[in-house]
C-alpha cells in the first residue's frame, strides 16, 4: 500500500455498528514501512503506520481540465 499526499485513508472498524474512519494524507513520513501524517474527518491529526489488511488507500482523483469555449 503506497499513499501520496492528498490520498484518502480508510480504516475499517472492528465493530459492525461503527463506521469506518476516513482521513487525508498530509505528509508521507516514510515509504518502507509506510508512515503517514493523516488529518481525520474529525479534525485530529495522527501518524498512521498501517498494517496489512487494516486500511486501504483511495487515490486522489486528478482534476479535470476546464474546457475552453
């Protein structure tokens, strides 16, 4: 799992009744093993060192170019 600045990290809950946590990677601190500074939806910032199967990364979608008329 390789994340870049601006990608979304999704950490699934261990409980069925709780929603997944989502955050944006603000800084890549280390690639191997991965360490990211993440700003979560609730505004908190933490350092995340994801283990296999614990989190997934959703790539930041590139902006579409504006069409010129």
